[in-house]
């Protein structure tokens, strides 16, 4: 997905190149759309930051507010990387996407206009066997502990909080999330990461003293009901809530900006309300998620949509090698 320079290597050896895009088809649609605005229409996308503008992304039925788009769209420092990768994607023979037809059919169909390489929805890519780690490593043992804890919980009873590979919060927001979890009294699995220093670009890191990032005594009080793993999802949130009805809104237009002086803090009460809405046994969102979960499993089976696209991908690869 980010190693697009390998396309040059493939060209040098005269072999076809394919991109694996690990995010959703909607994220790919946004990336290519914004790159086209920048390159073909000379639009400065930074002008839309915090504006009331809306975009009609290919395959997305509802207008997408600028306020729910990821911060990289409005950050000139990230544009060479973001737009550069989008340009290289178009040089590939095809793009494999971690999605499936039943989930994003309209977005996938929007890529059939011939303006982009063929799209192969082959997801969801899941490691259901749990292998691929070094036996005895600290990471493997930690994962084993978490999986054993999950196995001991009642079905569909655990709230999973994970905010993506770039998702991280300062201590004030972490304390609000912790209060919401404790007040809700639901079991939880929470992935916690520390943001990079303010004013600097970088990936989230581990907290040196994680117990100091949450309310005093939180880890002890929730030891039996929760697991905390101390180890930007706006567009995904928009698609999941508005397009697919598979999520409850807490604050969809929340955005972390590494240059921001004052981050918006979402209160514990608002977070708790969102948790209770999605965990309610009669929740329509919960029912839709269950149905979509079953569809995702069928997509990978023989005759399923993703299984068929994998076959088509192999066939096209062989033809492009001739």
C-alpha cells in the first residue's frame, strides 16, 4: 500500500505490479478523488479544512462533509506522500482491497469506469488461526492472554475500543474514555496509544507509565471486567454510520491535528451513551453488524464474492505475464 516504489522494480524486470490496499474501498475512493482534484483541477484541498463544504465521492451515496475527512487531506506536509501514492496506484495492473462486495458494493462498482486499474475486493483479510508470531515472544504471550480472557467472556458482551494505527489520545481524553467504560459497567478490551509530541508528525507510541494516563485506581477496579492494551477513522465512521448503518455516532467530526493547540475533548457521558446504544441487545445496529458478519464469512467461502475475485485476480495475473 505504501511501498509503491516497488512498481519501478516490477517495471524493470518486466513483470506486472499489483497494489494491496489494506483499508476500505471508500478510503481508496477518497484518496484518488482528492488526488484528482489536486492534479487535474488544481484545487487546494487545504482550503476546505473545518469548512462546511461537502464532497460527492465516487460510490458514496450521501454527501461527505469536509469535517469528517482525515487530517492528511488538509495538511500540505502530508500531500507529497498522500497524493504521490495515489498517483502510483494508477500505474499498477490492479488494486486488491481489504473489503467485500456485500459491504461496499456501490463504491466497488464506481471503480468499473475504466479510469482506474481493476479493483479486486478480496477481504476481509483476517488471521483467524492466530499463527504468524514467534512462539514464546512477549507479543505472542500478550496476545494469548487476551484471547484466553476473551474466550472466558459471554458471547457478544465485550466492547472493543481501537482507533486505528494512527489513533491516539492525550491523558485528558483517555480519562474521559476510562470513566465512560467504568460507568457503563460493560466488559471491554481497549487499545491505548500515546500521541506523538505536539507539533511533530509521527506514529503513536507506548505510554511509559500507562497507569498514570487513566484515572487513579481504574486498572484495579476494572481488572475483572476489562483489558487495557497499552500498545483517525472519520471517513470510516461516516461510511459505517451514514452509508451502512453499522455503527452508532459518538462524535463523527472529531479530528486530531498534530498542530492543534487545544484538542476537542469528548466527555465521558457522550462516550457512555454511544457504548450503551451499540451494546443494547435490541439495537438495530447490533443486528445489522451480526448479519454483515455472517456475510463476510460467506464471501470467503467457495463461490463467495471474495473467493471469486481471488480467482479472477490469479487469472488476470497469469494473462498479464504472457
